[in-house]
C-alpha cells in the first residue's frame, strides 16, 4: 500500500503542500478552517501526525465523569467544578458532565457519549471504583484524576495534601493539651480518608502518644443513625476528635450536644474540608481546608499540559491545606473526667 503523504492531502483539498505542513504544525500561516480541513483529510487518508496538535486547534470539548454522590456535594466538588467551568470558558472550551449512578458504577457501564464521541480530554472527579476508572482510561483520551488516585490508574492527578493536612490538624489538638484523640471516618470509602488516617497516626507517633484502637472509628456510614449507634457503644470517649470531613464533624457535634455536652468545653472537634457544615454547626467547626478554586484551575492547567505532552511521565500535583480556627477546639483541662 502506498504511503500517504502531505502532497496527497494537498491534492485532495486543492491547496499547497506548504499549507498542509503549516496546518499540521499549527502554524499561523493558514486559517483555523484550513487546519480543521487538513486534520479531517489526514484522518480520512490515514496520514500519521501528532493528534495533540489537532486537539489544540479544534474547539476543546471535555467530559467530566463523577458519581452522582460526588456531584451532590455542592459545597466541595461543586466549587471545584465551578472553578473548572470558569477556566474553560476563558479558553472557549466546553465541559460536559456525566453523573454515574451506583448501578452503572458496579456494572461498569460508561455513558455512550464517552465511547462514540471525540473528546479533547476527560476529567475523572473523585472515586467511583478502580475497575470503572480503568474503563475510562481505556478510552485513551487525556485523563486527569481529581481528588482521587490509585496505583493501577496511570493518569495525572490533582490531590489534596491529605496526610500532611491531617497531621497538622491532630498536631493542633495536641498543642491544646489533648492526648486522647479520636478518629472518625470510613477509610475504605476513599483513598483521601485513608491518607488522613495515616496523618492522624503519624501525628500521634510524633508526639509519642500511644495509638488507641478504641478511639478510632474507621468504618462508618456517613449518616446520623449509623454514627449515633456506634458512638453509643463506646465505653470511653476521647477528649478530642479528628473527623475526615465536615459532614461527620457536624453529626458528631450534634450527637455530643444531644447527650448534654458542651462543645468545646467538654470535647474538642476538628475536621477536614471547609464546607457549609463547618459554619452551620454550633459552635462553628475548626477545620483544615483546601483551596478548591485553585484545585479546579490546576486541573484544567494540567489537562492542557498533558494534551501538549502526551508522552511525558504522569504527575501528581498536591494542593496544600490551611488551618481555619473557629470555636470547636479549646485547651484541655486535665482535671475534668469524661466518660
């Protein structure tokens, strides 16, 4: 079979070979319309060229895939998505969101649009499950993982400094003279929560505080009934709690107050993520927060970089966390006994 050349493309489009070369190199000598025609003809004839160049010229269309649960978290993931939309709008690119239900996630059913349409890239937001994420990666589009990663997932990712943030949160409690510090969060639900558990343990170890399994709740459904039931079964309560997210912090605060305790006089609470739960809580919750706007912007920037550097090694970018002190933490007075 005869090898397809740039001259073949030029002849079919009735333009010069030099124009074809300029188009395939995304040079300024030809119009965007001509570039699009050249890319289309190159694809039809089977001419090999750098696909990432075409992605830069063609109006970018991005897909965002996330669980319905994640998309419902407006004050966290909603902030990230809003930031991404603003960034993409400035670049005259489009973002299409595909919610994934529990059934689709378990059965590995991808939205048909992902499989049959051409995408400049795909954003995979938060965790669904590893098998599902692998199916998305198998589509061979540039893919950015947001707030999620796994050793099996060979893709770039934007993450929070979960371990470091948790370490600093627990260290803050230790600085307030707390030694009996509880952990609350389902570490199997998300890699982020597991990393926060590691940071919690690291802070205790650094302060030479023995790890107490009785104070750690690492399997919990994030709902009031489930949490109340587990807390009622504890023989002893720690003097302070670290919660992996603000929702659990809110529920924990409500539970302790329902038992007649006062926060932070009787117990201190610190959580992760600065969502509406931290300010709706009474008292408002001290928290470790991530700049979600920056997270969305970095996700778009990393996608643009990946499109231009398709053969480069995968990278992870971690966004640092910041402690926001409110009213749910105070110095522990050791003469008070709590049970």
